C-alpha cells in the first residue's frame, strides 16, 4: 500500500474531495514526522507505537572492498506493533 492508496481509502470512506483527502493524509504524516523529529513518542491504540531510539556507534564493512568503516552514532525510528496488529 502506498500513500495514494491511503488517500483513495479516505476518499471512499468519507466522501470528501480528493484534494481535501490528500491534505488530510499529508497533514497526518507531517505531524508524525515532526513529533518523531522532536523525540516524541507516537502511540496509536490498536495499531502500535513509534519512538526514536539512539543508535550506537560501531564498525561495519564495505561489502565490495571488505574495508572497515566507522558507523557514527545516530537515531533510529522503531515501531512496536499493538496487540490487535500482532494477531493478524
């Protein structure tokens, strides 16, 4: 499923115009991106939880050359599915 499919689903279920459906879906995604960028946790009951966790520094390998590469510390978005989603 892609964003276009989500917009069409909103369009079918609500009966609003396509432009308004696109704005609604885009607003939800932008709000989620902003919350995660601020380090906030997003909890959607029945779906799951998104949160940002620190990623450790490490040493990786370039698969072509076999050369060691330093991996800098960073942040990664994690998703933990809710009970209802896990039971599918």
